[in-house]
C-alpha cells in the first residue's frame, strides 16, 4: 500500500495545546516515578516519544517546565476549592471545612510529586516568585471568604500565612502517609476557625 493511499490510517497530529497537556502529564509521571531531580527536558521528550526540540518549544528551560507544573497544580487546586465552596453552607464551619478539605484533597491527588516540585520552586528567585504569586491569590481568596465571620475586622496577613504553612505541612504529611487525611483536614479546619476567632476579637 502506498504511503499516499487514502485508505491508509494516519496518525493525527496533536494540537499545540494537546501536546502541552501530554507533556505536562508525562512530566508528572516522571516526578512521581523517578523524582524531581530526574525531570529534564531531554528525559521528558524521551518519555513522551517526541523530539527534544518539541519539548524545548513548549517550556524552553527546566525552570519553565517546573513553573508549568506548579501552575497546573495551582489551577487544579483552585478548581477543587471552588467546587467545594459552591457546595458548602454559608457559615464559618461550611467555608472553613471546604477550604481545609479541598486543599488536602488536591495535594493527595498529586501524591508525593508536589512536595518535590515545591522544593524545586524554592531553588531560584524566578520559581519562588511564581509560588509566591499563586500563594497571594489563594490567601486573598481565603481572606474574602472568611471576612464575613470576623466580626467586621480584617483577617491579618500573618494569620493567613500561618494557615497556609499549616495547610502545606498537614497535606504533605497526609500525602506521605505520616498522618491520616481526615486528621489533616480536621487539624487544618481547627487552624482556620481559630484564626478567624482571633481576628474577630482583635
């Protein structure tokens, strides 16, 4: 059969968007199976079955790839939180529970991969800035959600930062099996409600 035969099945080329999605999913698998240190653009191209220039055309550098992974995680986390909030009661218990559960659930869906990516993000000013920007968006979202329960007072940034630190530590401990997921959610819920209670008194 000729290569020009119209009946010969053709491999459909992926759109740029679909190719980027494939590369990101492959990168997550590499991190999960081999660790963050194994993630290079060359290794990504090999695992994805594409030429190196294809991987470089999407991410340019390893830092660019790590940024894409973190943004992918952050977008998923935001979607999970918004879905949880949509189904929650308009009370402090409802909103704090939704924030706590969604944060832990998102980290658990990414398994042990995200701590390695977060650690790599802290390794350079460029990558740290991306995480910082994503964190600020999350913190301001939480501030707005919890403000109605703070007795008209502003929830301080220090308290929100402490909440985020607890969220990261507890969810990562749950992801590694150090503590139970429900335990992590309960502790984070208590941290959030205590923060709001303190803010309401100040």
